C-alpha cells in the first residue's frame, strides 16, 4: 500500500472514530418501541438510569426447549469470588426488562423494523448443538455465495487442535491457522486500533443469564458485541431482540459451536448460514461480523466467511503466546476456579509486556516501554451463571477502575465501523465487507462479488482486492504504526 493512500485512509478512519454515533445510540437505547414490563414479585427492583425501564429481579420459571430450569434467584448479589465455581448453586434468570412488538424500529439507521416474533418449529431447523447437515435447499443456496471466490484447497484438520493433527500444525503458517501459532490476516479484526481501548465481547449466548449482563451494561452505558450461536438463538429469541434493540452489536458464532477447520467447506457454510438465518429471522438483519468458535480459523474458513459477507473477529494474543481470553468458560466445567479465572484476567491487564500480531507472514511486535498501553479485544461469555457473575462482579469493574483509564467499547464501533455497516440490510458501503452479488438474496448489495481471491501458498489475501477500510483497521489493530 502506498504511504499517501495509507495517510488518507487514516484521516477517514479518524473521522469515523470522531463520530458521536455511540453517544446517540446510548441516548436512544430503550426508546425503540419498547414496552416495559415490571415483575410483580416482592423481589427488589432497580431503576438503572433515567429513561431506562425499571428492571425486576423476579425469578423466572419459563423453560426453553427442554433446557434445565434454574431455581435460585440471581441478580440480588454477586457471589464472593471464591464461591464462583462449577459447583455453585444454579441461579434463575432475570426476566426481560422490555418487550418489543413486530414493527418496532431499531436504533440502526436504515435497518428494517422488527419482524413477527419468532416461533421455533423444530422441523424447520437442524438438530440443536449438532453439526448442521449439508443436504438442505438452504445450504445449496448458500453454497452459491462461494461462486467466483477462490476458496483455498486446504484439507480439514482432524479436530481443530494442534496436538491431534501434527501434520496440519507443521503447516500452520502457510494455512494461516490461528489455533496453532496465532496466525491472522489483515482482514481479521483482532484488536481496537486506539490505545487504551478494550473491545468488549461475549460469546455463546443468548443465555439464561444474559439479561443480568444486559442490565449491568445498561447501568454503565456500555455496549458490547454479542457473538451468538444459532442453537441458543432459537431457544431464547427474545433475549437476542433485547440485545439488538438496546444498541449492542450482534454477530455470528455458528450453529453448533464446532471447530470450523475440522469441517468440510459445505459444513462450514451450513454452520455459518444457519446461525445467520436464525439471527435474521429473529431481529430482521444479517450480521457482517463473525467469530470462529475457539478462534479456530485458517485461510479456507476465512475465505468462506468473507465470501458469505462476514469479517472474522478474533481476540487479541500476546507475544508470549497467551491470549486475551479470561478463561471464564473453564469455570463451569470445573477446569479452573473463579479466582483462577480472575487471576488470568488480571495478568492480561498488568503483566502483559508486548502484543504480537501476524500480518500475512510478517510478525509485528509492540513492546511496552514505560507503561502498558493496551488496545485489545477480550473474550468473555454470557452462557453460564459463573461467567456472567465474573463479568459484572469482577472483570468489568476491574477494567473500569484500571489505571490508566480504559475505554470499553463494542468491537465494531471501536474499529470505526459505522453501525449501519454491521448488518447487510443497512450497509451503505459497497466495499464492506465483501459484497457478493451471487448470493441470490436481493438484500445483498451488488458489487465486486466474485473478484476476491486468496493465495493457496501463503494464504495472504490480495491487497489489490481487499476492502481498504478493513486493511487500515486491521493494520492499526496489528501495529498502529505499520506502513506498507
């Protein structure tokens, strides 16, 4: 990339970051056709902020497609850190603080109104939590989105792990395999470009405990990016509606949460497609961001995702090989305790000395000189009571009280991506993410679909056809001062 072009793009990106959009959407939150509902129980209720619906902490006994029903109230207190373990009492959910009717207008300019409330019909969907089948009419249609794109001929891994596939691990650099070596490409979003900025994200929901998290985020005027799973969306569609209508960013996290590098190309398409469809059926829009489960992505999966109009987002990794993963997900499984998870988080903030990113085949290292100047994306989860308690009781408060002061923001916004571009239906940018006119979906903007390519040897995406805004955002995320 020429220096002049890079400088010009920096100016454009700076203008995007200066946009007061975030303040406006926070001010408009909960005013998008919401009907406030207040529980009738004697449980305590808290008004989160002026203009925000009063939230009741009444226990809920509603079931969700056979999921276990929690029985203990949640939301009144956060357990002591030592008590946040796999064996802690299973709490119940906090009810929805607001409901939205069909036709309600979202906060996203140009986005369609909310569709008719989603009703799950098992016959219309793949089996929950199983790899989505590839023999449906839907998958056949989604496969057409790959037409004209050069999907690298990379053999699927054994199970997405390095230890069980040493042959693939030895080729990690050429594969662009994040799991083995932390390899990323310039089209990946791996951090927030601005110093002292934390990209807030939660995976694997919508969960039983997501409403507790949403209430907390609203009380702090904080937005997050939610990477949601199709199998959870069809269970708790109204939680997804509340996330979206409250101003949070919604992104794809597959149908069944399997390592994508172990799947065939058709299976990857099915996993992304069914999750994408579930989101659109519930909130009426199609995300342009995705996150691979476990961060398991290589150049084949990357190309499939981009061809389907979704930019990969991964959490930040450090130069020591560690990642900005709080390990909160290990607590419900009994692998680590709450204190151990929080210690991992504290190490992220206080002990990291340099961040390492891979751009193509070039390693870029940021070294701390006098003080840690983080610019990162952190991985947390909202599926379990333990992970939500850790977030709202410990990790988020610690981040907000960190010195130097951090800016906590959703991932798309911290990267200067307009909220309209986060969804296909409202996207006004013909070059973001990668328009594909072969999808058969009239809501897909026509453009350069079919011109994208990847290198089968290095896996580096061609700068000639890469959306410039993403090149700049990724370069800033990777190094801040790298000029190509």
